[in-house]
């Protein structure tokens, strides 16, 4: 589609922005709308994923049929099968009559499954059957029902991790992901941030019968460079707060900064040797351990070279028990010191100076073997989790963010290591 057609769609559905990623997502939604292919809309929380199922429905042949949006994460696990597929009278306590589910009500139209990644595995199996054959069975019934419904799903879950951890069926993922639509986060739409702020401030000014707030040029720069972890939803909430609370309608950087939550730096313990320029995100605890291995390999090599350089420069010194180099940089993190540290002492008159040959990198003991001898990976992981929980006073959500792993993974590790 050309830009004029895309712009008309934005006006119709209240979408603001001109970035390439946003335009591409809208273009895909319009192109796939006339088909009956299932669509998976992905993106971070608060990016506006709910607009795309509506675009798909309105540009499809089902636009005169029902459109039902279901928040899968808001329905309790014990009742979600009944909500989606219906139930027979007496199927469970409280089922006083027959009831149609959302799939029956949406027959001939479109059903939007928001937060589909939160579905329990038993419900995922039922949903897979609907996608494959259009068939389902009510709770408490043995009769097969048919439905003609277009499924559009959305999630902010990382399906690669969810599938690997057994929380989501791989076959269902591929069924849902026939056509993927990726909605970019707000931090990747820097040219749209000021436009969105202006729109929200105008709306709230009209809503609360007061002049719309305006940003100074310096405040605009602060607004654009803020990372916006909550995306559009967070920007809208902050705009509303400022609109209500500030009597001064010209917003300076100082005023704006007082409403922006500080962004803590997520990092591994400082003594692991990761410099600020080398910091990056970790998708799983396995990557954290790999990073530890790489840093240990580098630091152990440097320490051994330093010891042998000192010995080469001072031949009157020798080494007793030359077994391992102490890993003092891990002392505060994992509380481990090798049993046989390097000890340097002067040579007595009866002893002969030792001849030292510098150690080449290829001769350095392999890192994995070194770690196996001195430090179990499980101990590293357990201690890192314990330290993170201590730093955040037991708040698991903050600890998980600090370690760059999901809360579900952290809960599993806490249970596995007995840290409850």
C-alpha cells in the first residue's frame, strides 16, 4: 500500500506515528486481512497491539460478523476452558445451565486472543484443534461443535523461551504464527514520541477543561531519549499526570524529570570483570554462566601472565605449590578461594633460582576444566540468585530484572536451589 492509504488507516483507527516499522506492521495487517490466515501480533507491553486485530477484522470479509476480544491472562485457569468453549449444565459446580463460549459467539467473525502466551497447556491443546479443523467440545460434553472463526492472537511473551521451558506448545505456535506482525517499541520510534505526547496533552486538556501542556525544546530532548519501558501506555499515563498536577503549562526538563521513573542499571556483580562498555542483556541464566566463563578465562590468563612476569623480572624468587592462581575477584560474589593459592618467597642460600619460561596463551589451562576443578556452575548460579535477592530485599520481580531472566525462571531456580 502507498503512504496515503496507510495514513487513512491510521486516522481511522487512531494510530499516531510515521516510523517505518509501524507503517510496515499496518501494511502487513491490511494485506493479510482478506484471507483467513491466523495472525500473531508480537511486541512489548503497551505498544498498542490491540489496534491490529481491529484493522484485520475491518478489512476482511468478516467485517459484518462479530468481533470478540479476549484477555487470556485475565481469566482464571479453572474457568478459561468454559469461557472459550462453553459448558454443559452440571459440568462443574455452579454450571446451572448450558452456556456458549466465545468461539461459538464469534462464529462467522473474528476472535482476538490477547496474551495468548498465558494459556494453560490443556487449553492450548483445545485451541490447536480449533485452528486445525474448526472443531471444539464444550466442557462436560462429548458432542463435537463446529465454528467458522478467524483467530488473531497477541503476546509479549518470548515464545522461544516459553517453548524451551515447556510452557507453550511448539505446534500451536506455528499454527498461530502463520503471519507474524511485529509492533516496534516506543524507544525505536523516537520521531513519534513528541507527536504522541502532543496528542495526549491535547486530549487531556479537552477532557479536564484546561489548557494543553507544552514542552520546551530541552524537555522534548529529554522525552525522546528516555527509554520508555512501558511504551505508549506509560507515555500516556505520565502525560495525564502532568496535565492534572502541574499549574505551569510550559513543561521544563526539571518538571518532566520529576515524573519519569529512574531506570536502574541491570548488571552482573561488579567484580565479575564486566566493564560498562561490555554490558548487554541476557536472555537466560545459561548465558549468564557463559559470560562468567569467558570473563574467568580472560582474567585467569592475565593473572598467570602477571605472576610469571614478576618471577622473570626477579629470579631470586621462586614459587612454592604452583598449582592455581587465586580468584580473588570472585571472592565477594561466590565466596570461593582455591585451596592452594600461589605463594611467592625468597630463595634461601642453598636453593637454586628457578628458570621461568613465559606462558603462552595456548598453554593456559582450558577455562571449562579450570572451572570444573574449582567452582561448580550450579554454585555460581545459586550464589548469584541469592545475592540478587538480598540486593532487592527478597523482591523477586526486581531480582529477575537484575539477572535478566524471567520471573518464572527465577521462581523455578529458587525452588530448585531451596532458596525459598
